[in-house]
């Protein structure tokens, strides 16, 4: 099934193409690790196959935004339990607050999803359990006027991938391949699992 390095790289690409399009895809919610060694699960919103770049949504006030601005190294962990495929990726992260790509992502979101950016900034303290949302938006979709202030808190996390570590777990023997980004594409090699 995975006889060549090209087979493994194609598998990576196909999984990343499917992940943002299919909410049930196992790789739809990867673990993102920033330079401060903090990890969180995020939703993969888009994959640019030509640039090998991931797009995720984030709050510009989130601590990870400042971490990535200071240290753009980002790790990404994907796992498909059913197929027993793990992809560990490294890349360069950037927080984008303005521009056509950000505007298009904002426009494609619903007001119900956008309301997350109306609340307190991620990590804000509270005296009790809280969603951080203003009380009037708990379980309620804001209208087009009410949502306007949320836009300034919305940002994209764009991760341009620079390295891939692909692992297939199999009872017959695991198979592992690594890829590094070069000027002319990806350079791969087989490695022991």
C-alpha cells in the first residue's frame, strides 16, 4: 500500500485536503503546539496544497498570538485512529488580522460562530464557570450590527509546513517516512519507526 515515499507524501496531502472539508475526518481537529510548548486542539479550516499551508481561526487576543509573533515555530499533530496514521508536522506560523484571506474567512463564518470573538479574551479570569460571552449572547446568535465589534478580535493562524513525519502503525511492522521542504519540493527519506 505504501511502497514509495511518493505514496506517503500523497497520503499526507490527501488527508490534509480532506480534513477541513469533512468535520468527521479524523484529522479535522489537530493538536497545535507553539514555541512555549503549550498545546491545544484546533479546527483545521483550510489547507492550501500548493503552499502546503494550514489555516485555522483564532482570537487575536489569545496568548498563542503573542507567542507566535515572538517565535513562529509551530508543531502540528494529526492522528487517524481508524487507519493508524500519524502525521507530525512542523512549520512557520503567522497570525493574520487583516487582508483578503482574513476578510473571506470572516465572511464565510456565521454570526453564531463569530460571537466567540465578542467575549472576554481567552484566558481572562472569572469568579466562576464562564463562556466569556456577554450574557445577551449566551445561546443567542447576534445580528449583523451586534457582531461588528467581534471582527477586530478575529484572526487567522496560517502555518506553512516545513517538515512532515508520517507514521503508519501496522501489526506486520510500522512504516515511517520523513520529509523536509526544499526549494524544489519535498525531500523524503525512510526512517525506522
